[in-house]
C-alpha cells in the first residue's frame, strides 16, 4: 500500500422480463422530460489500492460498473458524448455515480486532462451525479483545512475513529461503535491518512481526535460545492482492511443515493464437523497425528478427542447465551461404533438428541470414510491406488450412496431436522483433492443424485468458487484455524508452532515454503499462545469474512467443543466485536448450507447476465426500471418505506437490512414488471 501523499505530482484540486421500481411523480405538462439515469457506476481507475477496494465492494454487492483504465493509452476520452446522450427524446446519463482516484482524476495540469475534468464535473452538475474521491489529502480543494491548521498527517494504526452524528443519520447509520483502524503488527505501518478540520460546505462522517485531542479531523466526509457533491476519503486502505470493509456499504449507499442494483448482508454460520465421531490427537513429541495417514512409522495412538454429555449441555447453553445457532455435522455410524465399544450406551448422543431442536443438522456420512480414490497409505503423502491395468481405483457409487443414505435415515429416525439436499463428505472427499486426486470421483455425482443431494460442501482454501458436481453445486466453506486434532490450548499452540515457525526455530518450515503463509517471529509460549495470539488472530480472520458480504460457512470440529472447548473463545470474540460495531439494524445473517449455496448461485447467474450485456437498468425521476434475462433474479436495494405493487394490492418490498430494503426479485405471475413505490 502506498502510504505517501496520494498521487504525488498531480494538481491538488435473450427474452427479457422487466423489473420495474416506480413512484408516481406528477409533473407539469410544460416541464422538460426528466432525464434517464442508468444504474451503473463509472470507475476511473489509476491502479491504486483505494479504487480497487471500492471496485471489490461493487463486485461483491452486484452493482454494475464500467472501469476506465487511466494507464491505457487507447482508453476513450471522457467528454459529454462519453457520459451522456439522448434516448427516445429524453436526455440520458450513462452512470448514476462516479468513483475517481482523487478530486483531480484526469490531471488539470494538461489541457487534455483539464478538459476531461470539466466534462465530468459538468455532467455531475447537470444530472445530480455524486463522486467518490477514493483517496486524497486534506486541503481546501476538497473542503478541508491543511493539516498544519490543527489536523493530523501520519500513521493511523489503532486510531479510534468514530462515525459522527451526521454519519449516523446519513450513509453510515448501520454502525454503532468506533471504527478502530487495524493494528495487526507493531513492525508494520498499516494505515496512513490526513485528518483535516472541515471548512464551509463540508460535512464530516468519520473523524478522529486531532491536535490536543479536543478537536476532530475528518477522514471521510461530503463536500458540497459548485453544484456538485463529493465523498472525500483521506486515508489509505485496501480491499481487505477492516476499516474499509465496515465503511464500504455506506460508501456505495452514498454514491448511489440509496437506489441501486445489488444486495449485501453480513453472513456468519459455523459448521461443527465429526459430531458423534472421535477425532485423533496431535502428538506434541512426534509432531504428527498417530492414527492418521500423515504420521510416518505408526506408533501408539493417544486417546482420541470426543465430546461428552457435559460438553453437549454446555454447547446448548452457550447457544442460548450467545444468541447463535451451530450447525451440527454428524456421523451417526461412528457414534454407533463408539456406543458398541463402550458398553452399549452413549450419553453424548442421548444429550444431543434430547436437545436436537436447538441445533441445525447436516449429513456428514455414516462413518466418515474417504470417498474419493482408494488411498494407498504405504507412502507419505498418500497416493491413489491403481488396479492391475494401472487405472485409478475409486470408491463405488453404491458405497458412496450407502454412506449418505444410512446417515440421513438415522437422523430422520432420531427426529433431527436434517435437510437431505445438504451434504458434507469426510475431508470433502469424493471431490478432487490436489495433488493426488486431480478429478472428482466419477461415481460421486450419481450417488448425490441417488440421494437428492444438491448442495455438497467443499473446502474454500482449495476451491473458493462454486462449481457443479453433476446436478449438485458445491458450497465452499472457510476452514477455521482451530485444529481438528487438538483438545487443549497447549496442544493447539504446539501444532500451531510446528506449522507457523521456521525450521531454524524448531518448526516444520512449511511457512517458509508456502507463499501464502507467513512465519511467526518465534514460537508461541504454549501456555499463553492460544489465548494471547491465536484467538484474536482467528477471530479477526473470521470477522473479515463476515464484513466482506461472504455467505460461505466456516467449519471447525467436534473436538473443538470438547476438553478445553477451544472454539468458544473465538466465536465469543467474533460475536462481541461484531455487535459492538454494528447497529441492531444490521444483524448477523446465519444461513443454512443450502441458503449459502443459493446465494452464491444467484450471484453467479447475475454476474453472467451483467457480463453478457443482458441487464438494462435506469431511473427516470423516482421510477427505476430493471430488465434481466428471463429466470435471472435481480438484486435490488432501495430506501426503507418502499412498497411493491401487486396486481391489486401493495406490500412492503424486500427485507429490512442496515436501514435499507433489498431482495432478489423477479416479476410475479401475470406481471411483466415489478413495481415499487419509493417513500416520498
């Protein structure tokens, strides 16, 4: 990230079904026709991290946008014809909002740049279009005093920024608490910015203490001047930083004036795998897991980790206290084997079944076998076994199907609210597993169809994109860095050290070989490393997914609810941090696996429709029309108070979230359009 003054050296100054959103607005007969404003955003891109961050929010939300690359010598010239024209005798603005690197997007220091600037600014004045200055510095040209007039320029790591009263009553009303800037490492400067005092015409939305602490300097605010409105951001950021992520929704709402294509939620669901099964235990001396295929030389296995009835009672009580529901991903056959080996009784299963209505349940197969190729475990790492002809041996369709069917039927008999369309295979097996198994088990798709499975979990760290498996679709899940093979905080810290410390520090050196990993500066103290380092790190990672409009579930294991109950401190911190930051109007959304899959599928269909040019959307006055290919639901966000017109009646449109109404919407039967009336 560039932490210097922004942009140094620049002048600082297919049959279509319609979706219709409408408000009847009486107009004088002699009035000129209201302009048509297309629902798309123009992004003037200089390649910087700030513009990229805003683009990431547009893309994840589903807002159509056009990128104009400033580094492309063959890009079109921005002039009146590029920005507007006339359609059916009505003036048309091609963009409802504009994102630019700073207040001088094309460079007023040249004649060509000054001309493009003026064309853009005239367009904004004519059509009432808003502009976001993605990152600039504090100076009078953006409505702020220079920082030497009681402001601040410098590192913002850990800065206690706060949403102002104007921000709360405006675009950032979904936020409650302070927007603390990330400070993840004392060795790295992560944020830089300019906090200046507002001048006339400037309304601050996010500020920090400056000077002696009595005054406030703006980091985000609106500058109204010369018939135009700019949202001025004066701190550097990238798409991953939490301070941007929590503000991104408000930036888009301000830019689009609250009416746009696209929809956003804060999602968080947690799957607990291997419920009823025992999990193998990490050997802190051998640095592997005896009983698993990665432990060379076999050796005596340590006692496995399995929840007790007390752990189950604690889980139910924790859910009630936390106001959060876990998804129990169960292996009933493994539980039956445990029961047979322990005198024919299983207090854990009895307790979970007694409390079954308090959880959601997902089929994890009967006994958690590997359902891909037959594994040859005579070598480490394992490989796929071959038959005499050299062909890969696969788990059969009958065996895969039996694993799915038996587990589902047991759950139904026990009264579990299990959805037969959802499945998590053991280790996500059956799906391709690189490098040993580069293709899906060819028998998997048929077995899924045999059992009505349409949503199969995959590992987001391996396959982050949803894809088809026969007639089913994958639902990528985020693995939580709370390991399946540990029951105590000391075991967790020990294995974490093995993975995340260099070979010179006694670790495996994996962190040195993996370009996606970072080594610890030294081993964690196993007595304090879990609570002091791993919990806040993992909670921060999970919360980053939550505030990125990411519906993918997270997953941990039943072992993490046993012994030291390691999962709860992580979840408690995620929930506490979230609820301290967001207002009640933006609650966490906790989707089922099926619901997460449906959300990802709709987004993919929407992206395809946008990329194919199959979407037309525009606003005339308070009437907004959206047309998309038949069968494609359109995501629409509008102000609170908007109502939907049916054939004979009206109803409140969409769902309330973060001060807006939004929904995936299509025309109803006998209608070719959906009509919404915006609040006056």
